[in-house]
C-alpha cells in the first residue's frame, strides 16, 4: 500500500496531467475554429504550454491531436469538394454561354435561304421607311 506522501504525489501528477489535457483540448478546438492546420504537434505543444514529449507519450493527448487532425482534414476535403463543384458549374455555364453565342440570332427558314434573285433585288431597295420611290412627274 502506498504511503500517504506517495498517494498525494500521484494525485498531484494526475491533476497536472488532466490540466495539461484540458489545455490541449482547448488549443485543438481553437485551432479548428480558426481553421489553423493541425499538422505539427510542436505547434500544439507551444500553444498548450506542454512538452512535445507529453503529447507523444500520453495516449489521450495523442488521440486528441489525431481527432483534431482528422476533423481538419475532413473540413479541407469538404472545402476542396465545394470549390471543385463551383468550378465545374462555372465551366458548365461558360460552355452553355458559348454554345448560345454560336447559335444564329435569327433562325433562317429554308424558304428565305433559297430566295430568287429578283426577291433579293427587291429587298436591296427596302428601307425602314419603305421602298424607295421616285417622284413621278
């Protein structure tokens, strides 16, 4: 059975470990909120004021960082997917716009395409005010 002094030392160590884990949780959640990439444990250690050894040796701290990294990676993947969808929509819209631009503005019928020369001659004299007329004397 451990002595009273040993049990107090163990309780103090457990309390420090829990406080450190709370700081790690807070830093990881803040980094996720700020959309700061969680790629290096050193950045988390600096911000949480814990040692890198603590992060690598403590199983729970390692899980907190891995969960934060996975969550951040999921957000990045969602962001890339949304960006890709918007780019695809943009390309689709551009393709439709260029397709519309290639279409003739006024559809020509077969009848108008095969007009006789005399009708084209008549249309050459046409003006918005009507056909040109010469004043008869």
